[in-house]
C-alpha cells in the first residue's frame, strides 16, 4: 500500500472515531447485544430495529479505541437500510478481507475497506471485528423465510 493511501485510510478512520455515525441507543429496537474485547478493553453495544427482514435502524454505543469505534461507525453506515441477507453478505466480505489476503471491493465495503491494513496488526483485529460480531449475533436468528 502506498504511503498516501495509508494516510488517507488513517484520516477516514480518525474521522469516524472522532465523529461516529449512529452513536447512541435506539429508543425503538427489536434487539440489542453488548460485546467486550478483553484484550483492548473495548465495550460496544449495538441496538437494532428490524422490520420485514430489513434493518430499518441500527446504532452503537460504548467505549473503545479508535479502531473499534471507527469500525462500529462504518458498520452501522453500511448495513442501515439493507436486508438481513445483504448485511450477512457484507459481514462475510468484511471478515474475508480481515482474515485472508483477498483484496476488498471498495464498491461493496465502502469505508470498511480502509481497515484492510489491520491484518498486519493481529492484536487489533478483535477491535475491528467487535461490532461486526455483534451484528452477526443480532441477525443470526432472523428468519429468511
Ligand atoms: Zn480496541
């Protein structure tokens, strides 16, 4: 990765971390889950509103490092308004990007593609995946029929 691209990615992550999108707890929600990343101390609670298998609204709150907050902000941006099936696909693509050498499709993953470099820092992978794991839990039991 070029230095310029690295700097751009860092800036995107800092912006999301300083001014997180969808921060707070939904007053009207169908479910919520709180996850802890003990290695870093990140605590993220994600609340969700699902209607007719569409994620009508999603929000997160908690305390965490720059990476966990930025990743949560990006995740909520990406999946809000999507169907549960689309959100599952996004989560799988994100996980693939973090755990394999496959390059992300920025058209699909948007700002989440800026986290591609995280796999070079294994200790931080859990920070980046925490909110996605919360999402997985929240949508795992939603029926697709
Ligand atoms: Zn962290």
